[in-house]
């Protein structure tokens, strides 16, 4: 799978300023030594169970299945985790590792605020200082999460440079890390950035596919035929795919945020519209202009509004192991509303991108097929924005 | 001897950085000439990038202004050719990996070489990843300048051994930008570098005053100043050449004193 350290085919690597190299190498060494350490694994497993509420259910969405009249649809309920998304899986792993490394301060970027909330939560739990960088545009459209982070004791720094969204928050967190390395761990929220982050975050999120595998076998006596997840940087998708990569019978589909459509400039569908590049520490696909300037991408979803994609996704795309499909704002909003009405589950607008593609795909598949859709997060945070999208102004 | 290594033979060298196209390429051209006439021994031409992760606020803003003004890699290569005909000062491109990668490494290095550019600095390409760019750089004789930092630790020796052109010594933690004081003790790092290479070393990041330049000049073979010059360009716009000229003259004097 990984012929060269930190590479996924030609993607990945460690394209970061010299000042950070030593910190990243120390992190890599610490992760390699702790990941198979029984005491560390036990401590993390207990945290995931008792604090985060794992395992998350694999729920048979019977009403949705009946309505669509095709494959049996199961929802992997990461939205039921503590803090309301899959982000907690990775954050507890990294925070525990950082603590073992003697770090006392966590910094993080956040788009929708889900990763920021998870990081602020872990910092509160472990008695660490926490600073979260968030694009000013995102802070405005995800005001509830900003308040949650502050409530949890974190400092939220609004980022006003560039497009004032997720990519700028990542850049600012990287800059902050170069300023302060000794006591600070950069808790990156997705399967991106320099090695070891793509591998480490994937490993921490792989619990999702480990559980899906076991739960699908228990419920259906076999592996799913299709696994669907939304992809921004791609951490919930990588976690959902990982234990099925070596199972060729399982179709893996990543749903990208197409914004106003892949032919419009207002899109964030990186695999569908980007080309190879080097940015934010990694070689991968990026939305960019002809001179390599990173494009100002757009999606209704602050969590998917990112011009790149994790290097392992780029690799899975290259070798044809996973498919990456574009889903527009309109489709995601319709899925957001439909799942709420039909199943009584309000998904995060990010996760609604995966639901939207399931709505399209399920009716084309036979009823004996089993489809798993990962609901990466819950949608409370999105209600005000969706109301605005529908022309209704509500007080949050 | 190359134009670049010659630049360090006349006493402590002053390396000036400018962001190309801020506020426009004609002003950049005149600023470079003014810097060279007033004692700059090397000029770094910054090719702006949309998301410069190693830069502080001053150079970030200059990058944004230049890109908003429509500057491109193509037009900056033309500027470099033009400058090469007007001044013998060594010119070094400083930009980010994606600008070069997207243009095509081979094509970028060949065009840079043809334009008379003397080196390329890529702050987001550390020693471990330089193979992505080094073969093309070598093919066209454009040295890929390595950076070394106080946090480089044991890697500093390896970086120094394989360095080309000159060594860019990062003064302290953090991104580019003026600092009131530079507290890092660079002597152990400089000692490691000196044991492993005979190439000249220039210290950069955070240097803006003549006192800082003099202090850093005692440790190294030259100093690099970016944000302070870019700030003058921001302040004076099209009238920046005179202001930058005066500033460079004062800094160079402090270095030679």
C-alpha cells in the first residue's frame, strides 16, 4: 500500500517549512512507538467507549429504503458520538498522544467548527490549553460552534486572510505551529497535511470501518456492497473505507461538494475539477489556476469547503479503487430536509452530501444490495444556514 | 566562481527581498535596481503565491496585492530577463512549491536559467523532499537554495553537506516578519554548518534594523531582509525605489561597519 514512507503512490510527502520538520519527525516517532503500545491502545479504547460513546450504531433506515425502492440503506451514526461528529475519534487519539509527548497546548483549524469543538472538548477533558483557527466567513455561518468552543474554554481566532475559510485556517494554524513548537501540538483535523498526519488520522478514524464491518456481518451476514461518505479533506471517508480497501466486492464512493456545480467556478469538488499540486504539506489534487495559485473554492458546507483532498484519496482515485462523485448545494440541502422528515435524523450539511448521492444511487441497485452511508455529523449547527438558504431568517 | 558565490566575497552581504508585482512589475524593476545600486549583493524576487504559509502578515498582504494586480509566473520570468540585462546583481527566485510544480519543474528551471536567474528558494520544500525539484534545478544549473533552522537539530549537518549556492539560515521560530529582538543563539547551528560546508551563509527572518543586521552579520556571511523592504514598498508605492535605496544603503553600511 505504501511503498515509500508517507507516500500514497505519488501523493503525500512532507512539504513544510524547515522549522517544522523536526516537530513532524518527533510526532512520527512518537506515533510509531505508541500506536502498538497496549497501554496507549487500552486508554484510547476506553476513552472512545466511555467518553465518546462508541461503538456508534449501524442503523437500518427502513423508511428511506422503502421510499427509494432499491438497495437496503444503513446509516453509520457518527452523528451520535459525543460532540456530534466523527471528529472526536481522531482528536482523542491525537490529544492523548500529545499529552504523552509532554505537550500542554493544542492548536487546530476548523471549517464547520466540528473539529474545533472536538479539539476544545479533548483539551478541556485533558486539562490542556486550546486555540482554534477559523475563517471569519465560517465563524459567521457556524456561530453556534464558535460559542460551543468558547464555552469549552478554547480561544477562537478568526482568520481574515485569503478567502477567510478552511484553507486559510489551516495556513494560519501551520504558521502558529512554526511560532510555538515546544509546548504545542497541531491537532490536524483531516487525513491531510504532511506525513504522518494522513496516516495517523486515517488510523484513528479507521474505527468507523472496523465497526461497520462487524455490524454489517452481524445484521446481514455479509459485507456491504457500497460504502458512501462525504469528502472534504476526507477523514470520515477514509475511516469508512479503510477496512474495505482490500475487499474488491465493496464499492467505495466519496461524495465531493460541487457547490453550484462542477462547471461553475463556485465548487469545491477537488478530485473532479482539480489537478496534481503541492500545498499544505502534501502532494495531492488541488483546485488551482494555470499558474498554481490555489482557487477560492465554494460550498454551502463549511466543512467541505477546501481546495484539496487527502493524499490517500488521491491515490485511491488514481488506482480506481474508490469513486469520487460531485454533489451540489441544492442536492445536499434536499437530502438534508428529506432525511429529517423521513427518518427523523437531521444530518450535518457535510454528511447530507453523502445522503444525496445515496438517494440517486439506491434506486438503481437491487433490493438485496446493502449500502452503508456514513453520517459524519449531526445537523443542529446547520439549521440556521439552511433556513437562510430557503429564504427564512431565524434567530439561532 | 558563480555570480551568486561572488556576491559574498566583498565583505558581509546584504540580500534584499521584494514581492514581484507589488504594486506593479515596473515598480518592482525600479526597486530592484535601486537596491542593487545602493549595495544589495543579492536580490530575491518573490513570485507571489495565494497561500504563503511561511510568511507573516506583511508579505502575505503583498502577495495578495500582487496577485490581485494580475501578475503571473510568466510575466515575472520576463521581468527577470529584463533585469538581467540591466544589472549584474545575482537574482534568486523565492516562491512556493506549487508555483514551480504547476508550471512544470523542468520548464520552470529552464526558463529561469535562460532568464539569468541564479538560484531558487522554496520554503515549503525541506531537505527530505528536495528530490522533487533538485534534478531539474541541477539540469539547468539553477542552484536550489536550502534553508536550515534552529530546530533542524541533527539534520543541519546533512542539509549543509548537500547545500548549493548559499545557505539560508532561519534566525528563529515563526514565519517571516520584523521582530523586536532575535533571542535565538545561532552559534551552535552556525558551528554545525561551518563544519559541513564552505558555502556562504545568510541569516534571514525577522531582521529589519541596522543593529540587528550588524549583530547577525558577525555570525554569518550576510543577512536577508524581506518584510521591512516590502513594508516600504507598501508605504511608498510607485515612489518606493528611493526609499528602498536609502534603506539598503543604511543596512549595508551597518553590515560593513
